[in-house]
């Protein structure tokens, strides 16, 4: 495995840790570990910058989908400072995944996320 592959996979692992963090303190810590201070997150439902904005988007997802967690779907692919990956939002009770998407991230020199461009590939009716 190349050094860059490790870098991309580590960034995505921290990203998913943030999305799965429970409680405001754990969430704030996980967002700070995953994103650069001026990092951003954009998907069809949100466009925010900074740790507080990102944490607010994640908190809103937790409120909308209690008892769900995010998991990687497939492998992480990357080049230069860019990586892409798929994810699923999984019901912890029954394992179903009613929501799925794919994200493209850019990384800073320290391997923290500068930007996320998210796409929703499967959503509930």
C-alpha cells in the first residue's frame, strides 16, 4: 500500500469517525481532527465552512436518523490531494442502508480535509 493510499484512507476514516461521533464534545473533537480550520462541506442539502458549521450539519443528520451510523462502501481512491469514496447510512437495528452517497474530498498538507463535495446516490422516498 502506498504512502498516499494510507493518507487517503486515514482521512476518510477520520471523516467517518466525525459522522459517527456521539455527543457535542466528541463531535467537536472528531471534526477538528478530520477537517482543516477553514474546511468546508457541500452536498445538495448543505454548504458550510468551519468546524462549527460542519458539526451542525452532522448533528442535523443524527437528529434526522437516530440509531444510524455511516460506513464506507467500497474502497477509497485518490491521487494528488484528492480522494473519492462511497458511503452508506446504516440502521444499527436491522442493517438496512436507506441512504447512500459518494464524496470527493481535498486534503491539506497535513492530510486534513479542506473540502468535501458530497453526492446523494440513494435517499428514502
